[in-house]
C-alpha cells in the first residue's frame, strides 16, 4: 500500500514533467511581466541577499570560512545559494495547491505536480548563483577536483527532499490554513542552524560536540554543507554515513506521509478550501 502510493505520485511527476516545465516557465514570465528588467530579477533578488549577508558577516562580524585555504566569499555564495533555493522552494510549495485550486481543479493534470513546479521555477536563480560561486572559487585559485562530481548526488537529494516536503506541505496547508504561517516561523529558526552563514561547530566550540552532532543531522544542514563539500571538500558523500542515513530516512518518512495524505484528501481539496 505504502509503495503503491509513493509510486503513484512519483509516476505522475515523470508523466507530466513537460506540463510542469511549461507551467514553471509561464509562471516565471507572469511574475515579472510588468517589470522592466523582467526575469533578471530571478538573479538580482538572491544576489542582493548574498551581498547583504556578505557585508554584514564578512566585513561587519569578520566571519571566516571554516575550510582552510577557502575564502569566505565563495564559501558563502555556494552555501547561501543552496539555502535560498531550498527555503524558497520549500515555502512556495506550501501554497502551491491552495492558491491555484480553482484553476487546477479544471485541468487534466494531477495536483501532485504543483509542488515540484514551484521548485522548477526557482531552479534558474539557484544555477545563476552557483555558477558565480564556482567561478569565484576558480578565480581565487581553488583547484577543480573529482569531488565536484558529487554535486549531482546532492542536487538529486535536494529535489527528492523538496518534493517529499512539498507534497506534504501543500496537502497540510489545504487541511489546516495556519500551517503556512507556522512553517514561515519555523524556517526563520532553521536558517540559523542550516550552516548557510557560518560553521555550526565553530560557533558552539569545544565541549558541545553532542549539540553540534544533533544540529548537523538536520536535512537542511546536510544539503547545504554537502553542496559546499562538493566544491571545497576532499571526502565522498558516502563517507559521511550517519548524516546520510538520517537524511534519507527522514525524507522517505516524509514522502510516505505526504503521499498518503495527498491521495487520501485530494478529491476533497476544492470543498475544503
């Protein structure tokens, strides 16, 4: 039963991927159609956020990269670009169904594709910022290594995680309208333990190893630090066994719950809203 439900929602993603892609492109154009700079804002918004954090933490607080030989700026850009992509897609997915329910109820595609469509919308901005961080790393003289290849593993993990959370968030938001506001508050806290701005272990210092270990097993930290490790580290993702297993176990459990709730209630979404 569980496997069947997961397979059904995943099968819908593959079958209707062309529809998702077209909807994502349409939504991007519609969002900035009345702006002079148009889709350039997809790049400018996250870039200005990164610039702000760099000025505050790089200059104001003198934050240093925890990786020896790696300047703070490329370290910050790659990590923060990953966080912004995950956070924006995570939050967008919460209202992806409820905000479009009357439109998609009349369409021929399933509602389960809406969370992933929102993720695809945010993907371009992530790629732009990531390229800037990588180019800057090369400019600073950091070597290109074979470990860069594991970025594709973490990219796959990001999409799976975002869809698992997205299908759950979108469904719960329909059932409980306050859920989106609750998640906004939660994500503000998660930002500070995601490792996007600084190293958690450096901040807590010696003597708090258990706290650090617990914080580093959260899925957001796993993904942000994993993308960074792809470009600045010298270990493979499978060598970090415990966080990897914790991440995939959590993601699988969320996917089970999200798939079950979505299939159980989606026939009643229009009535509930």
